[in-house]
C-alpha cells in the first residue's frame, strides 16, 4: 500500500510528499531529476530516479512497491518554452501521462490525483473562475494539461480509473520549517524573482506591462500557499480512497493581487528596497486570473490556513534567506 508521487522532487511535488508522509502514507517518489532536486526529497520517502515515459521502469517500480495510488506532478511547466517547443510538452506531459495510465490500467491501480492548472482556462470568460467556466488554453502548456485531464476522463469511463484534477492558480511560499522551497533554473515566477531582487541577486524586477485593464495597470493573480495546496492533494487522495467519483477542483484564494501590490508587500516583508521597472507585456499573459475555490472547500473540506500574500512572502523569504543559492 504505497502512493507513487511522480515528480516528487519538484517544488510542489516535494511539499505534497511532506503532507502525505505527515498523514501517514508510505510514499514512493519517482523523478528524473531534470528539474527536481534530490535534496528536496523527504528522507522517509523511497526514491527511484527515472522517467515516467519509461514503461518498463514504471511497471517494475509499481509492482515492487505495491503502488495503490498515484499523485502526478511530473511535467514541464514553462509557458513561454511551451510556445516555442510545443512537442516537448506533448511528449513529456501528454505521452508521460499516457504511459502512467497504461501502467495503472495494467496493474489495476484505480486512483490518480493530478496537477492541473488555471492555464486550462486561457483568458477566462468570467471572474472568479469556476470549474464550469469554459476551458480555452492559450498556450501548449495549458493545452497539454487539458489533454491530460481528458485522457483521464476517458480512462475512467473505460477502465474505472478515478481521477481528481486540481487546477492550481499561482502557487508560492515555502514549507514553514524552511526545509524545502522554490528553486527553478531558469526562474520565471514572480515571487522568487522579487525575492532574488531583495537578496541582491538581481538588479531589479521587470514588471511585464502596466497597461492592462486593472486598477493599477499590472496583471492580477490569485496566490495560493504551497502548504495549503499540498494539503488539498491529501484530501483529494482521501476523497478517491473513499470511493468518490472523478472530479475537478480549482485551488486558489478568491483574492487577486497585482504585480505592483506583490512588490509592495514584499518590500514590507523583507524591508528591502526591491527596485522595479516597467517592461513590455509578456506574450500570452491574461490580465486577471482569480479562482473560486468554493467547490474544493465544500466537497473536499479544504481549509487553506496560510493562503494570504503576507504569509506566502514571509515563508518564501525565510527559504530564500536560508538557501540563497537554492538547494
Ligand atoms: N511577472 C512580472 N515579472 C516577472 C515575472 C512575472 O511582471 O519577472 C508577472 C507576470 O506577467 C504575471 C504575474 O507576474 O502577470 C505572475 O507571473 P508568474 O510567471 O509568476 O505566473 P503565471 O501567472 O504566468 O503562471 C502561473 C504558473 C503557470 C500556470 C499559470 C496559470 O507558473 O504554470 O500560473 O495557472 F500556467
């Protein structure tokens, strides 16, 4: 009775491993370490280094460890890169999920919790975004995640593999004990970039566009704490283990913060100047993405505790100060 966490050495995966172990699950991490970090893997988790597209490897690990459920984070996740190299995203994300589902089907594994994204909605038709808001991805990354959701839907119909797709909004923050945090190369996300500027590792933050149709002209996002997000995966697994049907949930806070507001809050939290300049818009950025997380609260009983921008920035800042060069 073990849970396979695919991509468990990555930023979100490693935090979810912590949450699953805290709940008492036996965890097997599978990660190819292309973007993940060995140091991020919990000492109580078993670790297999390998690629989810390698079916023989996956079959052997699943059989040896008696895998009964899967939590799937293993994917490429850079929006910009996905536009210039879409085939990488269809191969790693879509094909990797196909192999995972084949292995699950062959071995009779019935539960998968899946890391999806607000990028499946594209430029949303309504705010806050509900799970019923039409999906219309604007880049191959979001498209690949929507394709993965659809593969799971059809595998549920055909083989009874039940899934929960968790559509994350903007995930940030770090574990409260600062043992793990966000370390990407290259870094593209706003919160770590702001904190690298606070540490003096970057000269300044570039604000990508100040002419959006928002109160201060900069893009609005919904920031969710990685520890709360991880807890939602534990609840989703529990939901499936209790025999519930496949489902999709948004994970966010229902509150939007602009890029300028995030920089301002980071100046307060860090007491650093954090120079910022206005730069051109980044291609493909929707102006506003704010979730309605009501369904996750009602159905899964999700109760975010740390999802406010001050706590998100404080925990991320503690991680960045204690790991100025990452892992
Ligand atoms: N931004 C800047 N300067 C920077 C970096 C970001 O102004 O140096 C802005 C972006 O333009 C955006 C906001 O800060 O308006 C947040 O950008 P992030 O790159 O941190 O996050 P995104 O909203 O682009 O993307 C995140 C995830 C994606 C996911 C998407 C939608 O990183 O994987 O949310 O769910 F697809």
